[in-house]
C-alpha cells in the first residue's frame, strides 16, 4: 500500500479505498443494467440508519426505532434512488427528453439527473402546492417547468398521455426502473441491521416506494441474505388517504403536499404488499404529522419534510400495539429544508424578535444569571 494510503488508513476506520460509488455500482448484480448502460449518478444511496433513542424510550418495552434518513440523498429525497436508474436506462435507449408529474421531489430529482445526462426535462406541477425548496431545485437544475391549475392526479394523467404520443420518457413511478432503484433502500437497511426490521413504517402517496421496499426485502429474503420479512405499515395523510379509505379522493388535501394524492397509480401493487406482508394502512391527521415532525427535529436532531414525518406519526399512533423488543424502521423520505414555510409556520421553539443588540437586555430575555 502506498504510504499516503497507509497514513489515511490510520485515520479512518474504513478502508480508505472504499468511496461509495452510487447505488447502481454498489448493487449492480441486483439491478437491470449491463456494461452498455451509461450510469448517470450523483452518488445517491448509502444514507444513514439512525437510531431514534428518545422515540424508542418513549415507546419503551425494549422497542428500537430507527430512521432511514433518505432526505440525505443528493437532491434531498429518496427519488434519487429511482431516478439514477430511470435516467440511466432512458439514456441507454437514446432518449432525448423526459417528463414527469410531481408534487415536487420527483421533479427535482428528474431535473438533476436528466440534465446531468444531457436530456431535456419537462415537469408538470400543481400550481401553489409545491414546497418552495423543491420548486427552486427544479428551476436551478434546469427543468422546463409547467405549472398547471390542477392537482397531481390530473398532472399525472396528462403526462401519461403525452409519453404515449410524443418522444418523451415518463419517469414517474409507473416507470419500472424507478422501483428497481428504490428497492436498494431495503437492501441498505438489511446490510446495516443484519436482518430485516419487524415493522417498516412508510408514508404513501402514489405508493411506488412501499412497493419498491417490499421488492427489495423479498429479494434479499429469497437470496437467503435475510431470514425475515417486515410487516409493511403504510401511512397516508387523512385528507389524502385513498388507500386507507379504499376509494379515489377527488380533492385531496393535507399540509404534507408531497403526498397530496387522491388516485395512486400503484394502488393494486400496494394492496398486494399489504396482503403479502400482513401489513396495515392507516391515516394520520395533519396535526399528528406536525407533532411527529417537531419531535424528530427537537428531540432527534432530524429535520425531515412533513410527508416523511407521517411514518413516525403512524408509528406513534400504534405505539401500544408494537410487540416487545421489536426493531422498527421509519422511512424519512425527504429533507426538511425543502419546505421552509412549513417549518417557520409550525415551530414551537423560542423565537424573540426585534431585540436591541444589548448584552444586558439579551441576557434578561434569556433568563440566565451571570456567574
Ligand atoms: N415522501 C415524500 C417526501 C415524497 O415526495 C413522496 C412522493 C412520498 C413520500 C410518497 O412516495 O409516491 O412512492 O408513495 N412524492 C412524489 C413526487 C409524488 O412527485 O415527488 P410514493
């Protein structure tokens, strides 16, 4: 080993050569890529699994809760996992333009990966219902943004038609490569825990992610890499819960705009996941979501977006039903920085404004005595 590498090895516990290559290279043998596939990556994946010690203690009875913090992906959400696959495969077949409908995160990820791959990227978004950070991302990454007077479900219907009749590749989660990429999050959880969790708590919108996780868990199980399968616990916001109420919601509403979806395209697949995993679908109210969102921030040091907090809100709602000594993973799908308005409008922190820059005044407000 060259000296410089030896020296570095004394500073790092891991091998100094082990730079994360992005999820396609990391899980190449389990993904539908070949030597001919141009890999378009931003080194997504390899996100941390963080023990939520305060929430675990709150539940008690030896229950261990972890967060799969996918908001730490390059564009700040789990969508990067699916997008590296969808865009690499689109590039492989010579596609020049991609399109998606989005509540925000898909558009950010599609734009970043498509533009990196030298393609045009069109995004249809519901006007007034996309968080500021996500819109900013789509614009900066260079998407061609079409904001419509209609919700996500209408936007998705239109882009599906467009992709049929125009030279555009659809990169919503009806694109099978998206789910292939997203299943790697389940691999990473098993790689970290050494087994699958007992429960996986996850927010559902279009229900692509819950489907992808189940694919990943089953694949490792069939390969003998894990000996168990989790119960899949899917949560939706109460005003946008078609999978819970088993009907299309014409006018979905929730503070968690990412999952403001009334007619999920992966409905049938999600129902199958629930049946196969002996899982459960449940609704959580906006105030339960905000409560979990604040708890994650103020007690666990994790700033996720409101839609992501639905997984923890759902767990807390079921905390008495959790069997003793179980391991639970809550998926935190997106980064809180994407939706600063929600944070500013819903915090419980102390925030004194308009103070004079005077030491005595300030320490008085701080209610702190001199030593
Ligand atoms: N969490 C976040 C932060 C999301 O952005 C989404 C979906 C979900 C959860 C739900 O995932 O649709 O696979 O069940 N966002 C899509 C978008 C719809 O356009 O960004 P799902």
